[in-house]
């Protein structure tokens, strides 16, 4: 199995979304997702090699919270876990 196939299988098992998939869910461009990442306006992505991935559950929670900034999301997420 190639590294690309291994990565795809891992992402599938972990329910990780690509920037493209997140863009589709949000109805915006991939470039806009990268801008949101850079400005801290979207949840922190997971960096795998040279690509960003997002946990599906975190994206769904972030959307249900009306898309707060990364800082607010992380603070409220910590409060939920306690």
C-alpha cells in the first residue's frame, strides 16, 4: 500500500475532512478556508504532512455554535469537557 493510500485510509477512519470538503460544507472556496485558518477564524486544523485536515465532529460542533473564532471555540470546548 502506498503512502497516499495509507493517508487516505487513516483520514477515513478518523473521519477527517480535507480543506476541499470543509469548503464544500461551508459553501466557500478552498482559498477562503485557508484565509480563515490564517486569521484564526476557524477551528485549528490537524496538519498531516503538507495538508490540513479537520475532525468532522469538530466542524459540526463549530457550525452548531455559529462559527466562533478559534480562540472562543477552544475555550468553550474545554468547558464542555470538564
